[in-house]
């Protein structure tokens, strides 16, 4: 995230020089240094297509340093506009049939472990397990995580998803069956 941007890398290198000398960087950096660091942090996280097509981003990247309050405010405004446009764009893509969106269980629980601790041994066969085989109220909690995700999705997209993407590869036969009872047709994981 840093090395592709010489202005950002220069700031990192300054901090590393302070640290190498045993100095506390916070004692020596200026307000301008922090302003530049903040701008570069946001520039690095802006998507490549945005950096290539939005003149403000090109100007700030070419400038490299010495960012003003007005520069930071303009960048923050652009970030806000970009973020607020994401859901409407996704909604339009879904309604046109160009994409199929999925959702993820609320707060990314490891659903199989809520249902049965022994599922951990599918990944780590000799793992020591808790004395109790079930998480207290685990099935109800798992269903609640699924419902909350489906409700949030429906609020944003005015329809239910057909797919579910549990975080952390959290799939088991029991979770797949639970997803099916909630009307979910497919799942994916990484």
C-alpha cells in the first residue's frame, strides 16, 4: 500500500530513520508531516480507477506533499461522496441483473462453532475441545446472526439475497442446512 507511492514511502522512510536512531517520531514530526501522512493514507486506499479518473486525486498525487486544510477537506468530501454512492450503484447493478450480491452473517461469527465445537476438528483433527460440546444457545445465536444479516441486506436492497458468504471459511453441513432453511440457494467461502 505504501511502496507504489513515492510521497507516501518518503514519509514512512522518515519515521523509520527516527526509529532506527532510537528517537520517538511523535516528538519530531510536524503538523504538516501528519497532514501529508493523512492525505497519503487516503490516496493509497482510493481505488485505482478513481485515482486515474478523478482530477482531484491526480492533482494531490502529483503534488506529493504540503497538503493544505482545503486539500484535506476536498479529499474528505470526495471520499464521502464515493462511499455514499456504493450502495446505490450496487442496487442498480443488482436490479439490472448484472450482478448477484451476497451477504455475510452479522458480526462474522464462526457459525459452525456456535452449533457444535467438534466441527473445529474438521480443520484441525487433534484440536483440544472445550468440555462442553455446544455453545450455550448456539443454534439460536447462529439463526440470529443470519436473520440480522438478511434484514440488513433487505433494508439496503429491498429484496432478499440468494447467496451467503460466511467469513473465515465458516461452513459445515449444519450451517449449509441452516442457510437453506432461510431461503439461501448458494454459499461461497474463501
